[in-house]
C-alpha cells in the first residue's frame, strides 16, 4: 500500500532524499507522494523527524 504525507510535514526534505524511486514531489506547499510511483518501502516514514509519511488506508 502506498504512503501519503500528512499535515505534519515541515518540508525538511529528508523523505525526498531517501525515496529510491523518486515518488516524492517537493515542489508543493508540503511534500507529496505519487502513489503510482510509490513502492511502499517505508524509507520516507523511517527518516521523517515529524512522522508525516503514513501508509494510505
């Protein structure tokens, strides 16, 4: 299941740096994950200091 970034995002960029498939867009107000590219590896959630990335339901 793909991940999404919640309102906890502070645009620190840590998730963007570790995404192995480039699924994270950092050009928006808060970072966004392209669910079609996301491989659900959890790297973004593991490095986020704010707990912003979560699995989509």
